[in-house]
């Protein structure tokens, strides 16, 4: 269980290394803010197009094998990114890193199901969502110090080394995948069953709207803080703390679901809080202390959504053999949201309204999730797998 969670955290380091490095990359490659935002979006390319396929691979060929391939790809691409000769190479390698990220994290829920009793599964799967904020926050703290010393390329090199070491740990600790029997579902059957079920699509929409908000806030928060005179190291640390408190919401989701709190209520209330938090976080008329408090509220309460969705995936999957495929579709929705959001927010922030206008755009994604919460309530009343 620990090595699976560690693999997710190491994969998420590759997301957290970029936001603090954006100003340095803009300077190194003479990029505008909008051009730099494509480095954020590029990390979503594989997930946006191959999320379902990645889940199929984990269900069809074994989660340990697929996770190992993902970590190896992360190590290779991050290491190559450290010596990329130009922004085009770095952009292409970010897209390949996204494939490694998806192959690493999609098998996580299935591997966790192997390691814990059914009574503890909801709490553990809710905690699995912590890999993203834990990895992002860690690297958002480390990267500014590396930039001030050897430079941004050191962050890429560090991620490569850690991915390689985690790969060794996965191969040593996790038992080999069991042979698949004749009754196992084929790839086409898994895809067809998942795509015909309303539950996986609804989870994908909810995760996409949530991820669009989260990536928009924390990818550009260091840049927004620099614009108001906050130092680069302090901006990175404040942003990292904002990401880190998301862990609390992930952990709380499992406990609340275990006590019978309806999942649609958790998503609806969280969406309202995130809408208010996003609008206040970028409101230029508010004192900085209040804006930062809004960031902490946005992230901490927002963590209830991914934890709830990961815990819901086994319930909304068409059958027990399609959990990774369902999670893959859910992650695909997440990456579509993360792909669309950064260029949109960068374009709005570069306009006359500045960062305050961008905050309202983020809040609209949260409002849209209220409708998805209603759909989840309707699907929850159906038999499992429908």
C-alpha cells in the first residue's frame, strides 16, 4: 500500500515542478505567459486522449506491469527534459511525461484493492487521492530552491532519479500480476461496458470540472503572487502549502462516506465553497491575507471531490473487472479539464480584467459541478453498474 501511494506521489512531482519554474522557463526560452501555459496543458495530452486506453491496459495486462512501464517512461522523459535544447523539445517531452503519469497512477486503485480488507476500501481509496496534492506540494517547495541554485533543469533531473528508484521499489515490493483466466474480460468488452454506463461518464465530467479549477489556481498562483511583489521562493512556498492542505479533504472524504454522508452532498457543498474561494483568491481588491485564506479554503475543502470520486469508482464501474477502465475514463475527463483551463485562464488574465477576471472564470467551473452532483444522486439510486 505504501509503495503504491509513493508511486502516485512521485508521478505527481512532475506536475508540481512546473508552476514555480514557469517564470524561469519564460525567461530562458523568451515565452509569453500564454505560450508558457501550453507547457501546463501539454502534460494533459496523453491523459486527454488515452485515459480510457490506459485503464484498459491496467485491467487487461496487469496493474503492476503497467505501473512499472509508467515509471520508466517518467524517468526517461524527465531526464531528457533536463537537457532539452529548446522549448519545442521540452513541450514534446512534457506530452510524453503525461503518458508516463497516466500509466503510473491508473493502476493504483486496483493495486490498493488487493492490499486492504473490503471494510477499509472506501477510506483507503479516498486517501489515494492524496497522491496528487502531496506530490505537487513537495515539488513546488523544492523547485524554487533548485532554480536559485543549479537551475530549473535540476528539478527535471531530480524527478527522473526518483521515478527510477520508485520503479525498483515497485518491482521489489508488489507481487507479480496473476495470470488472467479464460473468464477475464477482453479489452473491447471492458471498453464497451464502461462507455455504455452512465456512472463512469458522470465521474469523468465531475473530475474534469474539478481539475480545471485546481490546475488553473495552482499553476498560475506563483505568477500572480510575483505580480503583486511576493518573492519567488515565498510564492512557491505559499502555493505549495495551498496544494498540501488538499490532502486533508481527500482524507476526510473517506471518513465522511464511511459515516453515510451522501456523495452528491459532498460534491455539491464542495463546489459552492470552491466557487467562492476561487473568486476571492484572485480578487485584487481584497487584502492579501484574505486572498490567501481563500486559497487554503478552496484547496482544503476541494479535496473532498477527488477522494469521493476515487471511492465511488468501484460502485459506478459496470463490473468489478472494469474499475481501472472506469478510473481511466475519469482521469481522461480530468485531463481534458486541465488541458482546456490553463490557456483559457492565461488569456483572460492577460486581458484588461487581469487576475480578478480569471477568478470568476474558475468559479464558473465550480458552479457547473452542482449539476453533476444532481446526476450523481440520480445514478446512485440505480443498481450498481448501470
